[in-house]
């Protein structure tokens, strides 16, 4: 299928990004499935399934927000309790990382519970 692509050309995009583009018409002309191609893509696009929005928020956004929040909280706490200014930021960073890691591990343990429908 892609062994000898015909009519490859280069296309310029915004910010001078150049990509290789294969001549779509030549490729489709040689394809055995060209009549059903649009139907297949419509079926794939119309596939029903559970929303992954909550999982995306929990997996990516929650740890980031926990880290930022903990960094701010520990920064305030350590600025009042530690007199050596050079230690405040690294200790805040380590504390925030440890809390974030703990949250990530807890989320993973919750998601691995047997009998849970996914």
C-alpha cells in the first residue's frame, strides 16, 4: 500500500513548517475500498461509548492542580517556619511532589479495584 507512493509533494504551512503530503487522489484511485471509505469513517465517527472527560480530568488535571496548590501551601508554611531562605523552595517542591505522588498512587489504587465497570 505505502511501498511506492505516487505523487509525493511537500506542502508549506504557517510558520514555515513543511510536511510530506501524498497525492490523495492517486492513492484513493488505487484503493480497493474507495467506495466504502466514507461509510467506514462515518461509522467510526458515530460510534457510541462512555465519556472519558472525567477520566481525563482525574488523570491529568487533578494531579497538576494538587501539585500547584500544595506548592503554594507548603511555600507559605515553610516561609513562616524555616529561617533559611535557600531551603524553603526545595523543601516546598519536595513536599508538593510527595503529596502529588501519593494522590496519583491513590487514584491508581481506586481505579484497579476489582468488579468496577470501566
